C-alpha cells in the first residue's frame, strides 16, 4: 500500500531537478543529506521503484520520477500562488523593495531573480539603488535602501540578515602569467603585485582582510568600479584581482584571463540578504530570499547553499 504523497515529497523532487545532485538539493531544502536520502528511500519503497538513476550526473529521473515531477509541476505552482494570495488577503503586501548591492558581481545573476520576483509579486515595486556604494549598509540606516545583498550586518535588533550561499573567491591572473602553472596562490605570491579591486575599504575585501594583512604582505592597489573594467585591467597585465567564481567563469572559459585558488583550502565568503527587522516579516521578503536560493542553485556552479534561517535579529 502506498504511503500518502505529501507536498514535501514533490518539493524534494523539484529541488533534485533544479540542483542536479543530492548534496545541493539537501542544501536547497535546508535538510541534512541523510534526512533527504531517508525521505527518498521511503518514497521509493512505497512505490517499489527508483525515482532516479543513482550514478547519473546530472540526475536522470526514471519514468516513475518523471511522473511525480509532472504532478509537482502541476500542483506546486498552484499551492505557491494560493499561499501568496492568502498573504495578500491577510496582510496586505503592496510596497517597495529598493535593493543595494555590496557584492557588485551579483549583477550577473540578480536580473533573472528580479524578473521571477516581479512575476510572483507584481504589486511590490522592486528596483536597484543606482550608483556605486562604498558603504551600502549605511543606506539601510538612512532609509535610502530597503534591502542589501552582501556581507551579514553586525547583530542588531534593528536589522535582520538571511543567509544565502557560500562562494569561492578566485585569484584572477592574465594569460601566460608566471604563476600560470600553479594550482593555487599563497599570500606571499601577492607581494609587490598590484591588486585591482572595487573602490571599497580594505576591511571589505576578503583577500586583503583574511590573507594579505595577517601575513603582512605589501602590495599596490588600483581600483575600478565595474567588474568588466577590473578584468580588462588584469588581461592587460596591469595587476591581479580576486573575484567570485561565478563572476569570472565566462572570461576564464574564453581564455581571456586565468583563475587560481587562494590558499590550501581556497578563500570562501558568505553572501547574505539584510533588511530592517520590521520588513523581514513581510512574506514577499521571505519569498525573495527563496527565489535567490532557487535560481542560484540552478545556475551558479561551485556555490554552497547556507541554512536559510535568519542569522541575526
């Protein structure tokens, strides 16, 4: 006899399809991998059939899995729409979200996120705060922005940060650089080099804060506001840079620049979404967090989804 099919089972299957692996699906669902595997096994035992091929990369679903995915594609959008409608009726959601970016390479994936969010919440006006902001967190304090994507804010009752994902920061070098055959760069490899960065305080640059300053490495610094300008300067042998893996992938694939890991374990950073605590309770803000996580799990290689729970409040 079949066990009752639940919405969480359908969400598990769509997460598997979106993420392409058990590990990333567990991250997307905020489950441990063992809990996710147990849930899948119970479902497969109930139907007496595998839902997907265990050794396929990305995941290839069986006929049984495809049938349940078809059901998920039919039902889940209706459930999510009903949940949003219920929030609209009970709470009222007309408003605005002015988004400021601390992570400037986020433009690469943010546009599809905004498009998806506008379809889900057409009555919420969402826009980017124009201009380059050396201290975007100050925009929240002054009320000039409603939401920031970047590092988590210090713990405060006034602001809440939602964890998004962890990403690797790569050293970016010109083609045929003397370090081209290195597997990774160490702190001392940056000694005497020109580091090309965004025009932000050194305390906000992970490579400087976490690697170079602790090792007392001396370097020159040059700034540029646009990611493409930084990459052009690197390609022209004006210096080295350190940028998120997703922001340089296309340039590396087309042999415009090359990229190396930083340190033995790599240099990693966590991305958060921060809002005033009063705004964090709005259902459309929480759904915006979900859209980012879902989109990035599908489209960004090499990221690790973090627990979506609020990290400060």
